[in-house]
C-alpha cells in the first residue's frame, strides 16, 4: 500500500484596509506576479502567485489597525512583535534600484542600507501598507 500524498499549503488569506496601496507595493514596486484584482463598493480582492502558494488579500469591512512594530524574524536583529511576516526573493540585478525606489516612496525601512544576513544573503526589511514586516532579499551568485 502506498503512502498518502502529503498535504500542501496552497492559499494564504490576508486582510487589508487599502487594496490599491497594497497593489502598488506588491505589483508596481516589488513586481510580484499578480493573478487578479477586483474592487467595487461591496467587495475587493488582490491575488498573487508565489511559487506554488496563492497569497490572497481581501479588503476588510471595518479598518484593521496597521502594525507599528517590526516583526521578529530569524534573519535580522531588532524585531519585537510576534506576528506573521514573510520574505520575498528579489532578482539581484534589480535589488539596488528597488531599494532606492522604496526610499523615494518613503516606505518604512528597518535599516538604511541592505545588510548581509546569516552569512548567506543580502536582506532589507520594509513594511507593507498594513504594517507587515517584509524582508526583501537575494542570495549572491557564487
């Protein structure tokens, strides 16, 4: 008898106050692969494909508080809030220009310059419009 197939995480459902701001952050700035976007007076969603996982944002009916603290993450020192966070891999060739765009848009950043983290990758932590800590990173080519 064969082993049953392992369960797989396929969808993350997240909530947002402002889908247009999130779309600008993830689609326009980070260049993530957008699957769909819809918004009217009653309902709104924004969906991204992320290496086999769908990251689906839904607009809230009542505004949620924006997270002010930085999340604890294994890659960098200093985060204090025990909340969900994530890392997004960025192409090494566009990483420096992306950092400059983020600074020009006055997006909250954890440190002024990218730092070499855990002796293996370059990381730069920012906040999305909901205050989620998002680590942008790339692993240098050897």
